[in-house]
C-alpha cells in the first residue's frame, strides 16, 4: 500500500456550480479522485491560499 499526498490550494475558478473560490488538487480544479482502500491519503493544505476555507468531503454535488 502507498502514501499519496495531494497539494490543496484555493483560487478563483468556474465549475458547473458557478464562479468563486474553488479548491484545486495538485493544480487541477475539481478533479475526480479515485481512492483505494489500504492507501493513506494526505491532503496538504499548508499553502496560504487555504486560510479561512474549510476543506471537506461530500457525496453530494456542490455539497448541497
């Protein structure tokens, strides 16, 4: 099994849910992530762009 690190940043972007501050994973806006049981995933939010933003997972589109 592996340890995989994703770099999380926040910047203005546009998705089907509108324009505004969006999370980028490894520089990509709204990527599909395939997580495998047994691996360890680190979501590195050390970038200052994350200040004041809450990063969470949801199974609902646009967390609605």
